[in-house]
């Protein structure tokens, strides 16, 4: 009985080894076939994602595969083998969707640490600024968004009180790297935080650090596709008292003031253009002391006038 079981076990092992050999031969044949097709069509096989990968996901055999790609359109930083992509225990630094090429700037280097510094561009700095539900656009500012940074402070100079405030846009088109400890661009759900980590250059980091000491910083969320610089202008508390109302980004014109009342000038019309209705008779005027000329429309009549006391 025991010999029969051993025989069955031996046969199972042999069949398992045979199946593995056949499977490896089949996969190798498919790989060689795909490689041959790529060469015939002038294509290159690069590494793409086979499964969705989030920030910090390790690159493995299960979530990577090779795919033919036009040789003249291979993106920079592409990997040509799965082993090359996995070398050093790399992890994803940005969300990668299935079928998307796995590029060097989307994964970490050797060591596989999903650190925020790996997201910084060359020469950039990451600096954190305090935010609140009000200054952080009610939590709708998320990693990957583009914002403008505004500074609210007291107007400097003699005679300015605490109620005299001014607002400046000190930076435009700033990329948000993280909100609190969340740095994944896939985290798109609104959420309030206490700090925002933004990407700036070295001088920008100094400006934000100083601005945080002299006033209150606020973020203004902007369209990620619209990077045209705006017209920067300082807004003060005096601007709040004008009669213009701001709606949907447009300023309604103020009601035009009534024109100054002009003096009314009455000019006697020429005789040829006299109105059809006869004008009232003018006061008689003594020309020579003996006659009086009266004008009625176009008719002129002379009346004799006697001396004082005569008939």
C-alpha cells in the first residue's frame, strides 16, 4: 500500500515538472514571437503597467508587462525589461494606470523609498505653509493642484491702523505636493488640512517663510490648464468701499454720473427760419422819439409817437 502511494506521488511530481517545462517553453515562445513581430514592424518592447499602481506601490512581476511600442516614439526614461524596471526595489511615485509606460521619472531610484524629495524637480524646494478650511479653499486643494499664494497683511507706514489691510498675490502657478501627510495625486477627495507643501525655487522658499511671519497666507485654486500670468495688483480695504460689484470674475461698471446741467441759452431765430407760431410782440423801442417800429413775424409796422403831452 505504501509503495503504491509513493508511485502515485512520483508520477505527480514528474507531471508537475513536465507542466512547468511546457509552460516555460510556451511563454518563452510567445516572448520570442512578440520580439520577432516588434523587429519586423520596427517596434521596441518597453515596460508598461499591467495593474493600477498608486503612490508607493512596489514594481513587481505581477503589475508589469512588456508591450510593443513604435521605435521612433519611445518616451524618454522607458525601461526595456521588467528586471531593469524592478532593479533596486523601485516604487511608483505617481499613479500609473494599466497600459501606461513605466518611466524613470514616475518611479523612485534604487532603494525604493517613496519619499517626497523624489517628486521634486531639479533645483526645486519643498516648503510647507499653514492653511485652514478658509485659506485652503475648503479642502478642495489636493496634491497635484496648481494654486496662487496670497498674502494679507497690515498696510505699512505712519497713520495706518489695524483695520487698514492689503492683499498681494506673491506667487502664481505653484504646484501643491502634499496636504498634511497625503502626497498621492490620486487622493482627489476634499479634505481639510493644517499644512500645504508646495514646490518652489530657493528664493520662493525664502519668500514664503518670511511672508508667513508678516501676515496670513491663503491659497487660490486655479485651472491647471491655464498658466497665463494674471494682472497682479494690490487690493486694500479702500477698494471694498467702491460702488463696483464683482460677479463671476467680471466687474460691473458703476452707474454713470448724471451729466452736469448746462446753462440754457435762448437764441432768437433768424427771420427766415422763424417758427410757424407767431412770436410775442417785442416791447416797443423808441428809435427817434417820433416813431415806433413793431415787428410781428415778417411784418414791420411803424407807429408815430407824439411829444410828451401832445396828442
